[in-house]
C-alpha cells in the first residue's frame, strides 16, 4: 500500500475544507483536554459471575485494556490492579500483560488482603509530552490515493473523505454532509472482493454504404485506465473491474466520436467519488449520470445537432450493470439455458407509444425518421407539425394581425381539412388537424384580445429559426459572428430578458408561451456555441436531416424548444452467470434482430465474441451500417487454462499455436513475414473472409492445414507437412496483446476467435 505524503494539498471542495477547519477549531480545546486526560491510567474492578478481576485501561483510548486473573474476593483484585498500574507506568502495555499473566500464579497474604484499599488504584500517570523516543505512530487509512490535508489529516481527493491520523478520534473517517455542510462520521472504505472470472469484449461493425457511424469502447481494466490516463487509483472497487460502451451516431458520427473519447473521463471520476460499498441501485444511477454528463457536453459543443444512441456496461466483481438511451438492447446468451433480455431501451420508431408522443410534440415521422419540419406535406400533416398557432393558420410574422385576418385564414383552411370532406383512410389525420385548427383560431383570438403588441412579439419569437446563427442573431438583434467575451454573452442574455419581458402578457393566454421562452434561451445558446466559420454550414445542414430514434444524446434542435425527442436513460443489472455466456450489446439495426437469431449465432460460434458480433452486424442486412459489441463471460475454472492444458514438449509458460492470416490494404506497418499482400480490399472484407473460414473450421478442424496453404497470407503457410501456419512455442511478450489473450486462453487443439493485429486478421489454433 502506497501512502502519498508529498506536497500538502487542500480539498477540491472549498466548503468541505472550511467545514473541516471549523470542526478542528471547535474541537482543538477538547482534544487538548482529552490528550491530558489520556495520560491517566484508570483501573476498575469488574465482577464476572461471582468472582472479581482488575481491568486496566486508558480513560479515552478504551480499545486498550488488560485484565487481571479472576479472584474470589474484591481486595485480591484491587491488589492485582495496583501491580498492573505500576507495571504500565514503568514498562508500558507489554510489561502490563506480563505482570497480569504472572499474577494468576500469585497468592496474596491475609495481611495484604486486609490492607487492600481502592485508593491504591488511583494516581497512575504516564508522560508522553516532549518525548522523542516514543513518538506517536500515525495511523494509515485503507487503500490508495490519500494526500495530506493538514498535519494530522489525510483526504481522498476524489471522494472528499477525510481520515484522522492522530488525536482522540484517530482512525475516524469523515465527510461533509451536503445538507448541513457539517462534517459527519462515515464508515470505513470498502474492502474490494475479487470474483474469479474471465471477461473478454469484442466489437464489430459492417458498412454497406456511407461512413462508419458507430464507435465502441472496451476497457478491460478500469483500475489501470484510471491510474494511467486520469492519474488516480480506483482501489476500492471489486474485481474484475471492466467497462464497455457502444455509441451509434445519428445524422453524423461527431457525437459518437466525442462520447467514445470522453466516456472514461466521465465514468471513472464518478466511480471514484465513493470509496464505500456501492449498492446496485447506486451503480445504475452512476451510469445514468455518465450518460447525462456526456449529453450535457454534446449540447454545448459545435456538434449539438448530431445525435447518438448509447449503451454502457460496468462490471464490478460479480455484478454487471447497464444503462442506455435510444434504440439499444442488451441480451444475455448463456451457453446452457434460455436467452434473457437484460435491457431494451425506449426509442424505436416501431413503438406506438413513442409515435404518439412524437405526434403530440408536433414532430413528423416519415420513412423511419423523425423530423421537426418538412416540405411537401399534405395539409393535415402540415397543420399537425406546425410549430405554433400562427403557423397553423399560415400567418407570416411582421404582417398586420387582427381578428378578421385570423378568421379569414381559418375559413379557407377549414374547407380543405374538414374530416367530412376526406376519404375514410385519411379521416383520423384530418380529424386531428381540424381540431388543432379550431384550437389555434380560438387561442389567437384570445391573445389578440389580451394585447395585440405582445401577440405580434410572441409571433416573431415562435417563427424565428433559433437553431441557426443567422436566425438567433435576428431575433436578439445581435451580431451572428462568434461570441468570445463575457461582455458579449452578457449582452445576449440581456437581449433575451428584454424579449421575455415583452411576452409576459401572453403567459396565461398563449398555449405556446413556454415554447417561446425556451426559444429565447435557445437563441442565446446558439450564439454562445463556438464553431469555425467553414464548418458552420455543414453543422447547420444537419437540421434538415431526420433521426432514426426517438430517444438520443445530442440532437438539440429536436429537443428544444419542442421536445420531439428525449434524453431519458434507462438501466438494468444482473449477476454474473454460473456458466459460460455472451452478453450482446446492440444498437439501431442490430437491436432489431430477433432474440432467436442472436441465440442461434451464439450457439454456433460459442464464446468467440468477435465472430459473434461480426455475424450480428452482417445479419442486419437492410441497414447502411450496423454495429455490435459481444462480451464473453466465463467464471474461472479451478486451474487456469494454460496449466490445465499443459502437454509435454514446450517450456513452462509457453503455448504452441498455428494460424491463418488475412491481410488487407489498410495495414500500416511493413510485415517481413508477409507471404503476399492479400486478396481482401479492406479490413471488412478480410474479417468477412476470416469469419466464413472460421465457420468451416469449427465444423471440420481437419481442414486447417489445407485452408492455411490456400488462404493464409503469412510465410508460415509454406512450411512443410503439418507445420503449415505453425508459429512454434510462444512465450508472453512475443506477440501482440490481442493475439496472446486468445492464444493463452485456449485449450489444446481448440480454434479461437478472430483476432486483429497490426499484421491483419488471424484465426488461431492451439497445438500445445
């Protein structure tokens, strides 16, 4: 255990520091009194059943006590106590214990018993002031990551828990109460438990057209990531400690890319905030907070209009916790037993309740995508998707506005959308449209009667395109250029408040008043976002693109001022299964695959996560791109695979393997062992070819030599006889980590998962 006691540091939470300083001031006098009283040795006579014994202890440090032998009479016990007191003053605790042990053999004379007096037990004093030989030993807290807070206190910076090393309360853990702002006692840190299991995750994607939209994150050891990347330890979590995530970009890949790069920067500090035992419900909320934190950063960034579905997994010991948002699923596929759906998040456009919610928010669903506005709609669809009552009646901002104009516009539209004039198949849409037309007319008449000028102003706000810089600047009367100073931001907020002041009279009569308030705030947010001038047209072009899910991170234009889509995380959990299993993490197209199809693939390919994930992606045939993550879960056997499968012939700690290599043009390093450049045109084709061959070899492993000679792009394929593809006996460190992870985990004669390295895509068989 390492204790960091270098340069003094203070808590990152200023209020916690002030609370601790106040606590120290209030208790310093008490500490002095306690320190003085703790110099006095106290000796009591206890009655145990029908007998007596002496008990020596310090008045404050009650955890230290020495007991004398049980005696028939109280005077004998008093004499024992007097002897123990003398020994403690002269020889300390060790001497006291020696004397107490010797007293069990001592017999007191009648005269000594008669002279026994309670006063003999008083007045024993020890001196610890100014002593250099018996310096106080400072207590050391459990775990790592503690830094110096003051002379006698350490603090864990991530959790803000304080540990007292000295004084009357030495060994106590304390933390500031969020409500009272006072320091309160907390329990000792969690003692990590290790659940013996092998966990291996793999990701795959398949692109039929367009760009790669998904990003996956595989953190097989978050304690190592925290220490190396974030410079703090995670020494209070159960093991294994892993985290996985898949982010599917919607509209563009920017938000998915940002989330993948910053996932660990949000998750791990949240996890380090608590050094005590986590309840499962707390871990679920922690993952939800991580999604909320990622979303908040996206919304403030230049790519705020880019959307992203996400699913996160955290493994701590035997607990597996998941959270997601958007059209995502997680399915547990045990080797024995029925599949179990762990998480199915709301967000699919095939969900009737979600379609109804989108309609109520005046959104549009067309060809499997959600829009806020769209051209070429029929009259009913236009009315139902209109942003405001003004837009329903096709009233342009800035034009003259009175009751007569409203009624004239209503009569013209009523003739077109009246349900009685439509065929039966379209009657529902036109019935809803006619109802909204009538309610819009009544609302506008009420607003005009209340205040015509305020009505015109709210018309202007509701008609503004607040998600473009030009539209936001026009509404607020500001410069559409980037806002780089605090003074510029203050001016924007002042202009927004002035707009809201003009709308106050509409607060009780306008059904879209809250939407208008949100539009003013959104205009400020649009102008505050920093974006390069050359990139701005590309970002704003996303406003015209639809979204393939009703729940998402980002996609700001579809969330404010109208909540057409939502960001509402959902979570679940399960305990590590008893036998081998696969956990499928699916986004978008792969989330639509049937559980039966997932189970069939899993049964055919076994615990080969990469092969399973790639197969699921290829089975989502209708999508332009698809992605999946597969996590292999395997409780540890009594012995590790390497020891369990040892055969004669190789040095200890080595394995003998052969492989088939598929090279592709996207490899960057020169391979001196390459046999040829390879037939695959890209990495996807190389993985596809390897997957097809793997399925053949699983059915007939005897085809390995023949297939190696025909298909492998490694020079080892040209070795004679049964040595084709043979890499010999390998020790750890001779191959890349991904290759070794599979090779050293295989039983003898087994064929492993697909493995990607800097040489290409491998199929591995262990020989010994």
